[in-house]
């Protein structure tokens, strides 16, 4: 790694940062790397995550390996991975790191026309360069039956290189021509002849490849090549027996470690899978696996948190809830509805749920509510225990802006109990409707009902303060009958409180006790576009 690269390398554990304004383009950085005076190194990556790890290790660029891209997808290195699937992975790498990405583009996925389209798409996806090899399509990995692999015609491949250079829009986009003559056993002379033809056709660098266990033929090629253009090597088979300084002395520009990231990951995955299978627990893995927090860091989860704080409206604190049970209901039905309701409340972020169940013969449900409100804050949902509803209905109620809001279903027809400032109207926009009256127990039928109240309300801020004040007033009165929730809503309206109405359409039911012959409504009542409604504890008189 040269001095400039070392200075630019991020410190260990640092999340990648976007390039600063005026920073060199990645294509320019790759070109400078190839044309620089010092030997430098590219490390293989096969995903966005591995590209980020390569960057954090301090490498100056990424080699998007055809072998490892195929292998991590579970397919062979025979162009079984389509070129558009390769493009997707290259884009993930370019997005996940700030490094230049040099794609191992095999043969260009076809003739000159396929190759020039590939280059245009690579530029759009953020790649800095492509390496094309002079074999026929579909290719075979260089280390599989290498002597039997046919090579492309020199003139045809040279035309492909010219087409690529004519098609690129960024003048610094790099084209590396990979010479496979040594792999195929065609000798040093043929390798040099091909390399020179490719240089003259516009290749920005030559990659000379070898399957030997020693570097002899690579060093011989380097001597004869004599620096005519940047020279790239892939010392997969001969690195172990050749000191890196030997490549430096030979004038090699870039050495690519072409598959080591996936090979290391494969060994780790094999050992982990075997250990967990044998022990029937991952408890013994210890430091062999990273903490989940490390994955979150590599994904840059903190950046999303910062962006949410910057771009999203401030979130309100989670509301509390009071679930009112009554003493004159069947316990089994009450408990079933209460359990379903508390599950929905919890799923929608309600932080504290207070169960307020009065004993039989007690003064009324408002006394139970008043006692429960002492344990909750100024943002509260109040519901009868028998209510069951879909989560999205509760979410919509929580999203209303009114100080007090109720949910009303206009589809209840003759059994409606609410009069509102306006009827429900079709359309995607939420209506600005206010509650005018809820039918009182044993009261006269009110004309022109606009729907049925579900038995749930939400009060926040000043609305919660008004709710407590009205409760104190009502529970302090002497009355011929116990006051219930509709009395509370009507008293709030009488005091000038504007109660917002959220019109909903089905997907709720009341599982409270019903008169003989009227069974409680079950889960099926919420499963379709229409449903059957139960009575609200037999206390409210339906409006005709």
C-alpha cells in the first residue's frame, strides 16, 4: 500500500463516510492506482457487506470477483449468474463503500455489443472499471480444465475492447484486458502478442494470468513487457512461494487477492454450522462469531437513526391505555375480548395498560375509569374490554390530531348510536367531523344516526385534562342510574370539547355479553369486508 493510500485508510471500526465535495471520482482514483509508481493491492468482495469490510481494512479498491459472486449465489463460475444479477451486486458494493470497484466482467457476457452495453450500465451503477478476458462465452473458470479452454480470436477481442472504449462516458473509466494465453498453455510469445494487440486497442492495463505454483512465467512476462502499460496480476496459486517485493521489483502495478474473503467466510461458516449442529447450541462459539451489534455497525444503522431525527416529525411518546371491564358481563367473553384488545394495544406501541374492572353492583364504570386514570399519563386510550379490532384501526385512531377522538362505524345502519357534524363521505382524504351526541342508556331513539361508536376513545393533552375534570363532576353527582361512557362523551361535548370522529368501516367486533339468543361476535366477524356487531353490554339503546 502506498503512502497516499495508507493516509486515506479509515481507522478500524469506522463507518464509511460519503465522499466530500470536490473529492476525486472513483474512476479517477482507480486510474491513478493503476498508473501509479508503486505496487498496490485490490481485495476481493462479493457483496455490499464484504466491500465495506475491505474498505475498513484499508484497501484502496475492490475486486468484484466473478468466481465469488457466483459462488456466494450458489451457482458455477460459468456465466450462470446473469450479467444483470452481477450489476445488482456491483451496485450494492458501490453503495456500501466509498472505494472504486473493478468488476471481473468475464468475457463481457457476449460479443462487442453486449460488452459496450455492460460498460454503460456499470458506469450508471457506480463501478470504476471492468476487466474482460480473452476467452469465449460462456466462460469457464481458469483453474478448471485450463488447457482445454478455447481463447477468443485476437482481432475479435480487440474489436470488443475498442467498442468498450468508444462507449464509456467517463474518460477515466478503466478497461483492463486479461490475457489467458499462459492459462491455456499457449506460451509466453502468444501472451505478449495478445497483450500488445489489446494495448493498441485501448486497454488501460493488462492482466496476465497464470495457473503455475511459482511466479516464473509471470516474471518472464513482466521483463518482456517492460512497462508498456500498467501490469496487473492475480497471484492466487503462486503467492505463497513468492515474496511480495519480487512483484514490486518486477514493475507490477497491482496485485489482486481475488477470492480470499469468500474462502475465509466459507471456512468460518462450515465450522460454525458443524459446531452448532454437534452441540445443539451456539453457546460455545464465543468470539468465533461477531456480536449482532457489529452487523448493525457495518450496516450503518446509526446513520438511519440520525436521518430519522433530521427528516421525520418528532414522535409523540407512546400513549397509555385503560381497559374497562364491567361487572355485569360474562367473565369468559370479557376475558377473551380483553386479551385480544391488550394484544392489539401492545402491538401498536401502547406502553402501559391498566385493567379497570368494577365489582358487580358498583357505582358505575366511570368510577372505575376515574380510579384507573390516576395511574396513567395525559395521553390515554380508553376502551371497553369486549372490543376487538384490527391493529390498523387503532393506529389510525392514534394518528388523529384531535384532543379527544372516537372511532365510529357508519355501516351499522339501524343500530347506530352517534350523531356527528357530517356523515361519512367516500374518498381518500380524512374528514374533519365532530361528534355531536351519543345515545344514552334507555334514552329515546335519536333521528339521523351517522354510525355506531366502537366503545373506544383517545384523549391527549388538554383533552385528557378535560376528561378528568368531567369525570370528577359526574362521579360526584347523585344520579338515578350509574353513569357510563356515553354520558362522559356527552358531558364533554356540553362543555365545548370538540371530539374528533374517525370513520371506520368494519374489521371490529364487540365480544361482550349478549342477551339470550344473540351470540357474541367472534373472530370471523372481522375477517371480511362486512361483519356483525354485538350490543355494547346491553346498556345502550340502538337508534332507529
